[in-house]
C-alpha cells in the first residue's frame, strides 16, 4: 500500500474482487489481471477510462460524491466499503482527529455493572483503554495493551483463538475501517507499519484491502485458566468519544461459557484483594 494513494490502492483491490459475470458482462478472452478491467469499471460507472485510470494511479484525487457513488456501485461495495471509499476520497470531514483516551466515568460504571459479560473499551488502534473485571481476566496481561501485536506476533495467540485466521481477517478489516475513520490518530499508522515489517501474514491480509466494522463476531477461545469459551462479541460506537468502541462479549445464560465468564470475574476479584 502507498500511503499517498490509498484511494487508488483500494479501488484497484476492489476491482480485482469482482468478476464480469457478477456485473452482467461477458467474460471474453484471456485476462491478464483478476477481476474487472479498468475500462469495464469506467463503463459501468459512466466515467471516462482515462479519468478512472487517473483515480487508481493517484493522479486524480478529488472525485465528486456522485462519481464515487457510481464507482462504488460498479465495484459492488457494501455499506462499510462505500463509507471507507468516501473517507479515502475525503468526502467526509477531514478535520484533525482529536485523541481522547479517557473513558468516561459513566461508561466505566456501566461496564462495571454489566453482569456475567466481558465489557471493555478500545481506541482506534484496538488498544484496550478500560475494562470490567471479567474482561480484564478474559483478555489477560499479554494482550491487554497490544492486542493486535499479540494476535500476529505471539505464538500463544494461535492457541488462544481457535479460529485464528478468521479473527485475524476480522481484526485487520476492522483496523483498516478504523484507520479510514480516524486517519490522523497517532497510533494507527505506526502500528500498521510496524506489523507490516514484522509479520508477513499481517502484510498480506492488510494489502487485501478488506474493510468492515467489527459488528457482531463469534469467537472460540481456549483460555489458560478456565478452558474453552464460545462467545458472541458485539461492538458499539462511543458517540461522545470519537475513535472509542465499546465491546461486550457474552454467552448464553446457563451455558458452560457463561459459567467460565463468571469464574473469570471471581478470579480477577480474588487477585485484586
């Protein structure tokens, strides 16, 4: 990825994902590249081939909202993909992101009062800012301050996350979404560059340009203290603190995973007496 041509890199990656059949075009002749040709995207979007080529090459950087809308439609982008493309095209506010890492007292109180669920707040780089007792014990000291680095650089992560590759892809697509939403956050770009140098898997997945908010995720975890947990993670934007996200992990009432969450809370409380 070239940081000064993020829009062009993203459009090129999305073009490679779409087949002619998916957009109703005949697949005639051998193709030198995967997906659609530039001229096919241009026709579908109703723009000139030269203009679209300049967008991908970074020689044109100020497309109108109408043009971006037709290009996003031609590339069959979903809601998250469209939002990301608009941000890269600077069609949303480009004001500098103001970092606020402080979790409000009210939000902390709400997390502490959540019964039998792990609740924690992360910033744009997915670093944990605050958590309740269950989440503190669930996450553990090894990944609390550096969850993305832990995921890609610590071999223990592949034992902790039973579906490691699924979690890795979701984390990177969420991180890219976050990076587009808060492009001037001081932690995100250095984190990405550090991991691109240290982890070939991170670099490959990052260059795939998959983009999606965290949303609802299922995770299977093998915790060193309580064993297997099957959890549902739900992510919420913290409206009063741009860049912060509240994540809540739950299990069905009465299930072994719910019992394990309760035990984690008790273990953390015991450790802090």
